[in-house]
C-alpha cells in the first residue's frame, strides 16, 4: 500500500521536514541519530525567535537507514585482551580433560598436573551446570501481563509525552507560575505527518523495531509489539486473539497512529520485526567457574571489610540482604536523615566498594543503608540469584525495612507532597522525630528507586538519580543498547560481555523486565524541581541510555538547578573521584538544608 493511499505524502518526495525551533533537534555527525536538543541560542549570537514561524530544515530522519559504525581498534583490544582469555577457559578445560582421559596421560601427572586436571574438571562440571541454568531461564517469562487499566494509563502517558509545546531549555524555576509544567493534560489528537512531534515520535518508536525506516514497519509487526507490551505473550495474528484483546489492540494502535501522524500499512514485513525483550531468545555468554569464584570471594571480603573497618552490619529482611551502618552517636530526633543507596548492574559490592566508602567518609554522621541485589551482582550461589524481586516485593521489603528501622512510617503520610515542592508548609508534628529518607540510586538501581516512589512516596523526602535508566525507558534506547546493539567499540563489548550477557543479568533483563512498572514520570517524583530535594546526574557520552533525551525530558518540565549534565561523562563516571560531579553528589547528600 502506498503512502498516498494512506493519506500521507510520498516519502521520496519529502526529503526534508520543516520543524519549528521550539521542537527541533540538533543533528549529530552520524545523521541517523536524532537525539540532541536544539543548539543553545548563545552559540548563534542573538537568540532566534521561538515562534512557530521560525523554522529550520532537518532530514526526514524517521526514514534513514541505521547502519552501525565499523568496529574500531578498541573493540579488538578488549576482545583479545579481556574477553577471549576469559571465554576460552571453558573450551580449553574441556579439551584438556578429554585429551587427558582419552589418551590416559592423566595417570602420569605429577601433583601439579593433578591440580590442573582437577581445576579443569571443575570447569567442565560447572559448564554443564551453567548450561542447565541457561536452559532453565530460556523458557517463557514468568511475568504475567499487568493490570489492563494500569497499562492503558501507561500507554496513554507514553502517547502524551512530548505533545505539549514546551521550551526544551526548561522553565525559569524562580518565576514559574504553574505547579506542573508539561503535565499529562494534553489530548492525543491526530497530528499531521510532518508535525515535528509526530516526526520525533516515529524516530524513537522505530527503536523497538531495530531502528529500521519507519515506512518499513507493517501492522502485523506493530500488533506483535503492542501485544507483547500489554500481554507479555507472543502474537499469533489479530484474528486469533480474543475479542477483548483485539479491542484493546485496535484502541491503542488507533491512538498510536494519531500520535505518529500516519496510518501503519496493512500486511507484514519480517525485516521490521519488533524487539520483544522477554520473548526473544535469551542471550547468555558462558564464563568460567573461576570468574564466579573470584566475584563471590571478593564480595565476601568486602562484606567483612565493611563490618570490621566501618562498623557496618550485614543483615537480611524478608530475603532482602543489606549493608547497614548507623553511627553510634546518631540521634533520630536531631541527627541527619538516613541515606539509602540502590546500586546498579555489575559486580555488586566489588564494583561499588569505593563509592560506598566515599559515602561513609563524607557522611560520618548519617545512617547508610545499601540493599544488595544478587541477581545483578553475579553472585551465582545466592538463593535469589535467578529469582529477582519484582516491583511489589522489593518495594514492600524496602518500605518494611525502613519502617522497622524507625526512619519512616508505613501508615502515616508525610506532610510533603509532589505539589508542595516550592513551599515549606508548617507541620504540627514538627517537634516529633522527623521521618523520611534520602534515596540515592545509580543506573539499574533507579528501578527500585522508582518502585518505592510509586508505592510509598511519603517515605522518600529527597531523591538523587545518577545515570537513571527509569526515565524515557519507553523509548527503547535502554533495551536496544544493552541487549540488541551490535558491539562496535571496546566499551560496548565490555558492557555486552561482562554485564549484559551474564546469566543473572540476562535473566533479570530478558525474562523479568517489566517496562510499564519501570517507567518513572516527572509528576511521580516528589519535589522534582526543588534542587535541595531532587538531584539528577547525567553523562552526555552514556553508552546505555540516551542522556540527551532524558535531559530534554527533564528540562522541558522545569528541572534546571537540580540537573547536573556532564557532556563528556560516561555511564558510571559520576561515581568516580575524577568526575566533576562526584563531590557534588556527596555534598548534596550531606547538605540537607
């Protein structure tokens, strides 16, 4: 079916789209990446008029073919120096054991040979165990579809995102009259094909289809993606689904077409297959027993170090393991508010030890709580390694633990609300023990942070998001970059092999990922525009999330002073002492007032 038949212009005759300045996006050198906000007016002399009559030309980027760049030298350095040596331990162990047994030379070994044979044999047995675990998680996702009413509301919110004509550089926090700039009050009406909001929507939605040209996406593939997003199940065809499901699909795709500014052609195109994260085959790369042993021993030693050097306690609350340090002189009535740190994917305490100790040093008078997440820490012997806590369980455990510690109340609402961010309302109970915690999260830890905010917003009085993956996660960059993107440089390969394809991480992301629960919206963050209450830290060179999109989303909703953006920062760099924002994070945690 042609585009003319669909009531939209032929793409071949539409090489450019006129976009108003207020909605335009700056092009990068790699023209396929439609990701940055507009150039700052200061970079062009006198600021241009931000009216609908001020226009600039950009290519029709929704139709560009995405071709990943060629692999650079760093890719091969990481491949041969780091990945191949670790990956080859398993096949070499198999070869050595088979050769020694096949030719009987095992009986001629000295004690050193026997030790080497024992290590190789243990790797062989472990590889079989690892293969069985991989087969176990390769089955259907245990997640059932969520509440249809909630999912409909989430889809409505996704379609409303970006509809309001908001200045991308944000509002003036000092003179802002409205409580919620850019709140989800826009109606989802049919947009024109060349409306910049429709162009932007088509550009980021095609990420869920491998970044193919928008015109190649057909209705069957769009139904398949929507069916997965709503029901977490494979799509067999529109005629084979139940009547209520068919009604829901038609309702959502109608609004989606309104938002995209065009009809989606009938038919099917296998070249534009959607990314179905929890249904696609699990991508797991083996790693040797010695790797897991090293990680387990390292994390155990760090637990001991925290106990002996910092006086921390390692405890468990309803299967949620945690590190807790409460200064002996801390007073609940007059002392500073406790800090809860949610770590991200990787090696657990081994990866975050230095930053946690920096918190201990910078905040000697603050209670510090660090929930441990073994399913994303490569702790293969932990009983919850392949049983990650979901939204409900983790938020309830966190809230229960915080309440048991006396830091917040489960049933007594906090006097703060998300609409009181710019006002200090006197509290009759101000003479009582203050309640609430400061929540700090990094990367994947922002999911747990978001879950607690959604379920128990009164418990969190201050929030700091570092490299958050919970914002704009509906746009698909997170899933694409972490799971599906071809590796073209050393950093991509490190993220892919050492984290993304690890058994526990793959199980969490590819079988337990709940995209609707993981999305956090601006209006769900208490005091989002108050820089004393909320802090956002982003890096412009983040290889996992599109930090420029997240920045644009936050600034368009009035977040300015609380946003720290390092144009050259990489994912996780803010936690290192070399980062310009490392000390800012610690200072923000310390200076509550």
